[in-house]
C-alpha cells in the first residue's frame, strides 16, 4: 500500500483521483484545498488529514514523514496555473507526482521540472487518459499498420456546455486556465499527435471566450477542430456534452469507456509505465501556440462550426 497526499481535493477532477487511489488499493493520508467543501473525502478516505492552508499541509506532511512514515505520491488536482508550483512542491517533498492535465501552461516549464526531477531523484507524471482508451489504442494500431505516407482527414468536435459560473472562476481567466483550447482540449491534441504524429502546421481561425476553431497539419493527418463551452452549439438531438471525431468521413466512436480511465492511469504509474511529463511537451507547445496565435478568420480549411456567430462575453469583458 502506497501513501498519497492530494492538492485540490475540492475541485471538479479530484473525485476521479480519490477513486483511483482507493481502487488501486492505496491510502490518502493528507489533502489540501483553500475551500472546505470537501465532504467527498468521506466516501473514500474519512481519516485523511485535511488543511485549508498549504503551510499547515506542508508542516503536517513533514511531521508525518518524521514519524518514520512515507508519502510516496502527491496527486495534483489544483487549478491549471498552479500545477507547475505544486509539482515542484511534491518533488521537493520527496514524492513522485501525478499531475492532472495540463501539467503546465508553458512548454519551458517542463524543462525546469525535469531539472528538479534530476535533483531529487523523483519523477512527475501526467494524466493522458485518452491514450488508454481501448478505441484510441485500436485507432493508433490501425494507423501504424496502414500506409506510412497516407494522410488522413480528421474533424474534431468537442462541445461541453458551461454556465456563467465558469467565467467568474479561474477557468474563465485565460492567464490561469490557458483558455478553451488548453482547459478542455489539451488531452485531445495529445491524443491526435500520439496517433497521427507531430504538428507541422498550426492555424487558428476563431478564438474567443467560449470557443476555439482551427486547423492542424500532423505528420499523417489534416485536422479541423472546433472546441466550445457554449451550449447553443450542441447539435440538435443531443443533450449535454457532444464529442465527435471523424477520420476520412467515418465516425470514430469513443463515447463510452471513460469511467475507469483515471484508475487505469494510476495503475500504469504504479506499474512504472506512467506518462512522464516530458511526453506532454508537444501538446503543451500546441496549446501555447494556439493561445498566442492571431486568428485569421474564415479562411482556408476551417471547421464548419467555426461559422457560428461570435457572442458577447456574459460579463461584458
């Protein structure tokens, strides 16, 4: 049994990490979140120590270790802009780190974290659950076994509606979340590059507070993408989130099978096969470039949904 600490236990993604720690037969000994609405812990680890101040969390962790105990892993589920700092903290605490995506917001931060890995002898991993999805694994195998010079036409559509709360939270602040492409899309960009090869061209057509649309040329794919948090964009006949990937006009079905992917991710890390943060470099570079690109408008190979008229920011920003 391994001992875990967790930062960001009050956040949206934390329950998946709590479940993964429990289902892999391990124990949560301490958790931190500046908010105290963390009753979810009772469903998994009611005896875990909890703190709303990182200084006290840190003091407790050092005291716990001084008693002859170990903290083997730190799980990082905090807001995106804090992932870098919290991963540094975990490595220097003497833990391996499992960090939720995106592991950092800027690609050069990975270099600095790798230096700390070398200093401490510990390792940092990130969650790329789509790489473990059976349908994605099968697609990658199909591409690898196909013609090496074939270039596929891919359309990616992902719409996950968010209410006005989103804009009042850190997620609505591009400096903290990285914007729509980073916050909801980074794992899709990783998956596409993992299957079809590295990015060779990156064009942004439309980018606003609630959507981003663009075009990527990968080694073996031409990708038109549309990502949105605007519920008005969900196609008629669908409720809630909508995700679709077509490859050469055929729908790539991967709408099921997501339930246990965080547990699978933890199993891989614990078995020594986790996705090292260095593997995130290409997708972090991609979303960084998207975030800093000048949108060109409706020119060239754009996604059909890019035609949706832009809407004003709900807070007037």
